C-alpha cells in the first residue's frame, strides 16, 4: 500500500539534484564512527533503490516522464 501511494514521490525526491547535493554534503560532514556502514539517509537510499529496481528504472528514466 505504501509503495502504491508513495513510490513515485520518494523516487522523484531522491533523484532531485538539490536533494542529492544536500545528502552528499551531509555525508561529507558526518565524522561519526558509523558513517561508512550506516550513512546519513542510508535507509532512504535503500528504499529508493528497491523501488527503482522493482520498476526497472533509474533517475534518468524519471526525468523523461
């Protein structure tokens, strides 16, 4: 149910250039001991990766919709 209602919005948010920049900056600033194994926004990235894989799409595909 959550997939049906939110997958497109989650994918579009992840693929947004501004969001990607903010995530890169947050990860670069993260000096915690778990930064490599549990990066900031890691669960968000995992969710989006699963959604995109299920639909056989990439961020480039979403740009063309």
